[in-house]
């Protein structure tokens, strides 16, 4: 009996400890260029959650490794990254694409290789094209376009608007939705104008707007154009209230434009104040402790997506792409943003959105839905 016990102990020692299963998550976002702040801080939220969970043994005995890539907010770069993830059998799920234009190009690739993804692209059409391997754990642009229109009409008493967009999937889409909401609410859109996504001089278009004398201007674009437009608008004496989408929800918007030049500008975004609930405040404290800075606009959604993935791993029958996709679409996850689950199209059943105004160089919450 002693000999048998010794043999069993020896075999166990030779075999070593049983290691937890590990999967790789593909992370793609702009990590360089004007939108790097959004992509890097979004991913930091995800890694904050999983760095801790990995140390505790993972979820259901499964730990997570990261393959983080820079898509540069460029659809061409995004497709290269998507194919890289598809070809890597270790990558089981993707946390991908901050930009709607990039997502529009990459989602067909992920669909072809059965790689489930959580996308950040907010254009509503992305979940209306029949994709079966994607969900969107963030509000789409319907809410982002409704809040500013409602505020302009009901609070500001605005009667007229000029809508400007950068001809990109996100900027054009959300500006069209704002125009629709503003018109249906009783306002009049005086004109719809476009700029190129690389434009830095808006004097000509601001000259046109100045002649129209609108009550509000809605600008569907991203940084740094948002800050440049706001500064030049102020310099040319255009006094309409400027309203911008979530790309303006960054300290750089205020510092690059100048605080005085963006006073009163409204920004619609999916991110709540970091002291909105005890759970959100705790997250913010953990983020500051880990990274030595305040959370970015979407860091909390990276953290939430980490919580969603943990629940997916607890409920999936195995770690194949197909099994994780099934669990992802059927997940009910308790997160710092509350209980989240997806509808048949992959959109959140309940998706909050918030409207902020710049006051004294800070973003102040003024409305939400």
C-alpha cells in the first residue's frame, strides 16, 4: 500500500498542477492618432477586470490572454486586424472596433469565420444586417441623436438648426438622426452641410452658417475636428449653440478648443458620471489605482464587457467560437451598469444615454434616458 501511495504521489508530482484553460480575446481599437484616448482607455477597462479575475483563477477555470491591435480608426487597418484574429485559432472572441465605419468593414469578416464579437460601433444599421456573431453592449445612435434634439427644442426653445457632418458612417448617420428628431419635434433644419474628414479650416462653411443664423448647430464628426470647429466658430462670432456627439466627451475637446470657446456646448454620450452609483464610483477608484488617471469616456464599458465575458464563460458549454457566441447572445449579466442582456438583433434591451454641457471647463450632466 505504501509503495502504491508513493507511486501515485510521484506521478502527481511529475504531472505538476493542472493548469486552467486559457482563451485569447482579440482587442481592436484606435490606439494611435486622434482617437487613441478612446480606444486605449476602453481596452484598459476590460483589462482592469480581467487582470484581477485572472489572478483569482479566471471564470469557470478559464483565464484570458489579450491580443491587442491598433486599427487606427481606419477601415483598411481594421480589416487586416480582423483577418488576423480570424486566422488565429486561439482567439475565441473579439472586443472590437470603436468606430462605426471600421465595424461596417470588419463585421462581414468576423461573420465569415464565426468569431463572436462585442462591437462598439454605434450606427443603428450595424445590428440590422443579419449578423449572427456580434452584439453591441452600448446604446446605438438613436438615443445619442434624440437627447440633444429634445434638449434643443424643449430647454433651449430652439426653432432652427443647421446640421453638419464629416461624410463618415458615424458622423453622417448620427447627424441625419438628429435632423429627423429635430424636425419631428417641430424644429426646422435650415440646411445640411458636409465637410471632408480631413478638413481643418471651416471658415467657408461657418460663413454660410452665419448667414442662416440658426439657433443650434449639430456637428456629426470626431476629434480633432470637433475642437477645431468649435474654436473657429467662436472666433467667427457664430453664436448658435453647438451640439456634438460622443467624440467630444474627452478633456482634449475642451483644452484643444479652449474652455471659453466651448462654454455651453452639449455632448451626448453613453457614459454615466463616475459617481452615479456606489458601484460605478468603486470602478472609478479601481481604475485610478491601476492606471494613475481618471477613467476614459468608455473605460466603464470595457469593464462591463469584461463582466459580460465572465458570465459567458460560466454558461457556455465549451470554449469554441460557436458555443461562446450562443452563450453571448443569451447572456444575462449583472454589471456595474446594472443587468444587461441582448435582443434578437444583438442590441441591449436597455441602453442608457447621457447629455452633458460644458460649464466652466467641465462636463456637467443635464439630461439622460
